[in-house]
């Protein structure tokens, strides 16, 4: 999508849409929103909608970062302790590695 060809009102509308979509457990929308609109929010000359876009970009960045930290923490914790959790560790597993012995 070429943001340079878009009206500022439309940019704000799309930025809002992606920021709200992240609340539907779709943190990839927050990451995309942050990446796409970062330049519009912080590097372009001032325009009327910029303050609102900046707010959504910051919130999207924070939301994406929280999800990344939480997911990474869970993956590390799960990989390190699944075996020691016994039956519960296997119950929450999609695929259980049984080994060859």
C-alpha cells in the first residue's frame, strides 16, 4: 500500500482500523500498523491527523511488544519445563514427542 498517494483522513481511518483490530487477539495488526505508519507519525511534516495517528502508532507498538514478550516467554518456559510438568505438560501439547526407545 502506498501511503504517499492517500489522503490524511484515509490514513487515520486505516491506522484506527488496524489498532482496533489488534484487540481481537491479532497482534500482527499492531506490528503492521506500527511499521506502516511510523514514518507518518514521527517523520512527516505536521498535518491535522498526525496527533491521532501518532497515538495509535505508539499504542500499537506497545501492544505488539507486549505480545512478543509474552509469547517468547511462554515458548521458552514451555520448552524448558514441559517434561517436568508431567501429565499436564502433555495435556496442553498439540503433538507429544514420544521418542524412539
